[in-house]
C-alpha cells in the first residue's frame, strides 16, 4: 500500500469540485430569481405610470365631488360673524 498524498493539490481539487457542484446546483434557482425580479421590474415600470394616472384622476374626482357637496350643504354659513365669549374652564373639586 502506498502512503496518502500530502500535497496541496488534493485539498484544492476537492475544494474546486465542491465549488463547482455548488455553482451547478445553485445556478438554476439564482437565475430564476433574478429573471423573476427582471420580469416584475419590467411589469412594474409599465403598469406603475398607468396606475398613478388612475389614482390621480380618482383623487381629483373625489376633491371635486367633496367641494360640490360642501357647497350644496352650505358649510360655514351658520358661524357667528363677531367675537364669541368663551367661559373659563373650571377645575372640578373632590369632596372628601
């Protein structure tokens, strides 16, 4: 029987094999994740401006409808025209 080799090549070969196996095993899922992110980014870049326009139109319509409702309701027409007397606050006392 021969003695085991004590050169640096044996551990380096094993390490290179492990790195290669890891790269082959993880390459598919990593590429799928990065591809999914790319597709999601593309979809977001196309749909986000359209969604923002829909939200802006809905917000503008809500403001117009609310202003019209306030105008019809006569908001702020029942408030007094002059200064208003306010009572001083009182501190409640405890009876012992």
